[in-house]
């Protein structure tokens, strides 16, 4: 071998080694890059007062951020918070309709944000049970300014923020007590067929049948439906009989007060399932209502003017506008729930206080979190997040209300930030349709519907169903939660099968028998006992139905 | 899944043949193959990090898992979770449903791709074959949310099928609310979505059959049918066996998406399966330990099924290992 060839071989080997080395480095870097993401900016010296703290905050993502505005965790409003707020905030976006899964995953991987916003009260309780929440009493007493004032103004916030151990874990906001679920009926159809607004279940059935069979839209075709039965409409039809055990939504709450005691009701469920079965047999409802889990199909029928009675979730002006566009003559009113043998009831109203925020037990810098909570409650934040920048998105009217400068512009630049205002009190001059400056014609109509709903639903003599609103019920311990959810799921499926399966009263009786059986076998008696005991021990302190109406009245006076 | 154990086996042989761990690293064979080993490393890392390490998390099936105490700190509860699972009437039904739906999917769904592949193979006109092939495997690329939406709309009582049925018999039929018809729809939609795509593998196997066999057979007077029976099917038999073993491994895991988008309350007696239950109770309800126990049970059954299938296949000399 000549020298030349030898050196060539050596250099070739060297080159090879270099390549290996480079490859190794690349892999190492890639690996480091993967783990790098999890070390988030926590801010080291949180305790020092002069240094600006840094925290993470959760924020729902409903997929409504226009691409020109960036993303939910990085847009003009998150930037505004970081420029104008007391601390640096890194937002963690959470898909709105998969929020529990996302939070569960974040907690399990120890990446949950410092300040957590979630509406679901059962989930709040679950986090408390799992010891993931930080008690806030001392923090509020020592460091809070704005939120402390709120607590003094609305003592119910304090009550609702407490957990079993008597400490405060939740922060929330005051809200005007207003109708939340509406039962809407086509007044023009009633007039055309010469019918009155139904006052009893029998009349309701007759009206629904007439709407289905007598061609109220006058197009000569048999294509109308009497009433919705899925989602909100279904929930309301259960409420009508005074039961909180609903077939849609998350509230299967069958407990009622009888002679000052909490009992598990079966009679009301029975009557309500029997009635819904009659509606189904009469062909007055969508045959496929079971598969219409979130009421989208019902909404479509309603807005296309083919449905006579529907349930609405909040003041849904959008659907009303769509209906008016398709059927300009449509006339819609909110109707009181028909009176049954169990009395007169109202559908769900909004809760006067709503607990939305929690602090992660492992938050590194609780003081900064408290600063953020105070900031979110303060006027500067609430006004800006609600109305935008003064002079850019709105201007003030003489009486201090906000008037949008360009509603179209606000639709893209402002409306996606709604979930940043989960601590904004929903009352006063800038809240609600009624206070809107220059409402559109559809909004004006809806204000009328709203007034009817207030009249029909806000009267304490026609109360909401149950012992109290779901948010104020005590949380079940883990093992009872398992019993409750598992048994209820089976019973709920059986109820649906009874409605669809027909077979009249006998089938309904069989359903109740089977349901009781399922409930007993699962150990449901323990759940019943838990609520009964809670009521006996806490009826003086707890927020019960009367208190809710009382709080609503108080807030109204304060406005 | 398929490649890995095989690789490990070969790896083991090699180590053994070169006589001991220590010497192997100095052999010429190792040195010349160093780039290959280096490229193999990420694969090993992938399996270790994403497939083997997470298995340790299964211990929560024997614990009362809370976020606060974490996977390792949570309290041991022994077999409590399993006990709770198997005393609930619901769980047994869910396991039964899972088995039933998946076995039916395998038994009924399995032959379709094979038949499709053979039929496509027999088509003379190339353009027709290509067009049909593309069309039948297209649904594979739709998500189940879309396919489920289509199926539910078509078979609803106000849907397309019922509109036709009503014209014929005057009576609509609640396909989605009847357990029998629901299962048929479930299986049918699965076949419609995936048969075309699964056929690709058989089509590939078909190309490896020596054409001279067909020529010889036709000279001996074998018709199309005979050719299929005696040449085509034996030719792709090894592929069929491998696909069957793989399918058996999936028997306990009925795809979550398909069931989830198609199920409804009325047929919950048949449509609630392990994966949807884990989603509803575990991920949404936060009962991680209970559902981990169910998941572990599911994997165990699937593992036994794979072993059984392979044992059967080995009898016929077609075993995977």
C-alpha cells in the first residue's frame, strides 16, 4: 500500500467518523428539543414584589378566532393583557367542548395552568376531591383588592366559592338572574289554526298534533313538526313535570323536596316519560330525536320554519334572524310551561352567581395569580374585553353605555374573546340585549320575547325544579359519583327506549320498575341518603331555591 | 408490530451465533453495519419510549389514582378495581358487546377485501380496474365523523333509505333503533369504508404470482373459477394468514370512532363498547383507575387471541413466529 492510498483511507475513515458524530449530535439535539417544550416559563423569584410575575392561564378555544387575528392564545387581546396587565400571562388554550379531557390530560402530565377557568361545577368538585386546587382565603385576605370588594358586595360569591372543608377554592362572578332556557312557540301558527297557547299537557299534545297534521305553514305539504324533543326542548318538557332528571344535557337530578325532606322522585319522571311517549306516538316530534344529541337538527327545522315549538338556549338571536329570513311572517313568543298535576314550573334560569375560576395547587406564584384575578375583575379589563378599545371599537353614549362603531368589524376583531371575560360580572348597563345601543330589528323583536320570558319564568310561584340549582348542590364523593353516573346512564338509555318503543302506560310502568331496580342494584340508596343528609344539615346555610330568587331581586335593586 | 418481534428474533440469533455479547461489538460484521445500526437506533428508542415505557402506567389499574399523588404515589388497592368492574352488570355487557361487534367485523369483514382484490385482478380493461380501485379505496380517507354523519342521515327515519322503503311498503323502518339492523349498518359501513384500502395489500400479493402458472392451468383446461381456487388463493394464502393474525390482535379494540359516531341510546344494549365506555367514564368522568383496569383486561384478551391464532396458523405451517 502506498502512502497516498493509506492517507486517503485514513481521511475517508475520518470523514465517516465526522458523519457519525454529526448524526449523533443531531439526534441528541432532536431529543433535547422534544423535552424542551415542557419547561414553561414559570418565573423564578415570584415572591419578590418588584419583579413582574409570570403565570399561565387557561382559555377556552371555540375555534372562532379569524385567521387574521392569530390564535386563541396569541391575538390582540392576549397581547393587550400582557401590555396592560400586572403580570405576564401565557395562555393555554383548551378546546371548549373537550375541555374536561384536555384538563385531565394537563393535570395528569403536571402541565395544568396556574389559573384555571371551567364552567362545569361537577368538574370543579372533582379537582377539589383530587386535591388539585389551592385554598384562597389567605391569599384574598392579604393580597386581593378588587376581588375582595366584589366578595363584600355579593356575599353569595363567598358561599358558592366554598368547598366541603369550609375553605374558599373558587372565584366567580355575579350575574343578573335572567331566563336561560326558553320554550318558544310559533304564534302565527296558533292564530292560523285558531288555537290558544297550551296551558296543560293535554292542550300541548293537541297543539303539537295540530301543528303536525294541519299544514300550518300552508305549503300544501305534510312537512311540519309539532314540537322539538331533543336537547333544550326535551329538558324543558321534563322540567314541566317538575323533574330535574333530563334526558339531554348533564343534569340528571331527580331529587325533590317533599314535606321538608329530600327524596328521590319517580312519579314525576314517570309522568314526563309517559307524556313524551304520547308525543312520539302521535308523530308530533322528530322520529330521530334520539340521535339529535345537541339539538342541531331541531334548530335547522326551526329556522327553516317547519317546527312549531322549540327550546332555546339563552337569547338566540341568530336562530331567530335565520327564521325571519326564511319565513318573514313568523311570529315567535315565549310561552309559560303548561301546568301539570305536579304544579307549575319554570325552565332553568341563569344562576345569580357563577363560579368559574380556580387556582392550581401547584401554582408557583399565587400572588401573581391573585393580581391577575383582580385585574380581570377590574373595570379597565372588563370594559375593554367586553366592548373593545374606546375610539376603535366603541364610543360611549351620554348615559355611559357602549355603542359599537362598526358592528361588522367587532364581529371579527372582538367577539372571539368572550371567554376571556369569565370573571366579568354580567349585569348593569352594558349587559344584555335590553341595554344595547341601536338594536337591530331582530334584536328588538327578541327583547319582546325576553320580556315575555321574564314574565313567564321569573315568578317564584312557578319555580325552577329541584332543591336548588345544580351549581349549588353539594359534590358527591368519588365512589358515589361512580354509582350515580353509571346508574343514570343506564336509566337514561331505558327512558329513551321507552319513549321510542311505544307500548303505552304498561311500558312506562315497566320502565319505572326496571329503573328503580337498576338504581337499587348500583347502590343508589347511598346517593339518595347523601343528599337527604346534606339537606338536613345544611338547609340554613346552603343556597336554596328561595335564596336564588332573593339574590336575583337584590341584584336588580342594586343596578 | 409485525416487524419488531421478527427483528428482535433475528437480532438474538445474530448475537448468539457470533459467540457472546462482547465479541459481537468487535466483529467485522458489526463494524461494516454500523450505519444500519445507527439508523435502527431511533426505531428502538421509539418503541422503548412510546410503546414500552407507557406500559408501566398500567399499575394504576391496581391503585386508586389521583392527580395529587401521581402514578407512583397513589394508594395500592389490589384487585378492587377489577372487582368493581366485574360486579357491575353493565361491564359484562360492554365486554360482550365489544367481543360480539369485533368478532363479527373480523368474520364478516375479512373476506371482502380478498374478494375485491381477486375481482379487480380479473378485470381486463386497465382503465376500468384503476378507476374502480381508486373509487373503492377513497372512503378510507374520510374520517369516521363524516362517514358516520352520512350513514346516520341516510338511514334515519326521514332519510333516503326510508323514503324509498315508504314508497315500496308504505312503512318506514327505524334502522338505527333496531339492534339487528344497527349491527348490520355498523358492519356494512365498516366494510364500505375500509375494504377497498385493505384490498391493496392483496393486490400487491397477487402480482407476485407467476403468470406462467395461469398459462399452464388454462392449457390444462382450467376455467377462471378453477384458476382462482387452485392458483390465486394458494398464492396469496400467506398474506391472508398474516392479515388474519393481525386482525385477531385487534379483536378486542373495536375502533372508537366508528362506534362512537354511530351509537345511540336506543341500541345502547349492543352499541356500548369498551373504548366508548373508557372515553365516557375514564377521560370525561376522571375514573382513570377503573378504566385502566378495563383497558388492561382488554389487552390481555387480545394477547391471548393473538397467541391462539398463531398457534393455529403454525399447525398449517404458516405461523408468524
